[in-house]
C-alpha cells in the first residue's frame, strides 16, 4: 500500500466520492457514522485489504474521501517501508521530501504524536515504534 501525502492512498485520491469508491469496491460497504452535525457528517470505512480506515465527509448528497488512518506494517511512504523506521528516521524522511512544519506532543494515553502540518500527517509512536499514521486534506 502506497501512502500519498496530501493526495490519498494507492488508487484512491482525496476528493473521491463515496459512490465512486463503492463503484470501485462493491464488496466494501459497511460505513459507520462517527460524527454528525446539522449539515455535515463523517463516515468511516475499515478497508481490510489495506488494514486502513478511510474517512468520508460531506452531506446527504455527497460524501468525499478526506483522510485515512493506518496501522498496516507494510505501508510505503515515498517508496520506503515507513513502519520500520524510528522517530528520528521518520523526521529525516519527511524533511528530505520538503515537509518541515512539525509539532511534537504526548497524548493523554501516552503515545507520542509527531505532526507535520504542511503534510497534514500525524505519526503516532509507542516506545519509539511507529504504531499508526493518519493523513488527509483540509476541507474548506
């Protein structure tokens, strides 16, 4: 699986409609509503093939793919198996690819989060190991 920061995942590009996704993957259809406000909602779909959750946002007329979250150990980022890398290696890889707007934080539950705002990506570490990665786009 190839993670494409600011673009999507493999053949699924951010902005892909939920209907378009279902046309490409008829077997994937169990969406869970995870947040619903008056005009917008967010739905999540766990995609077993990629061991990744895809998030679609929008309204009743159109939902689009806006972000992904994975724990898939064979994920590739820039052609590199990213879950094999330690924190300092991830930072170097991101810097080498032009991403440098970084923030580090410790979550309440103990994970260390390294966010790259210019890549819209969060890398979560436990005991120095990358355990999850989320990335997406900003809807205006």
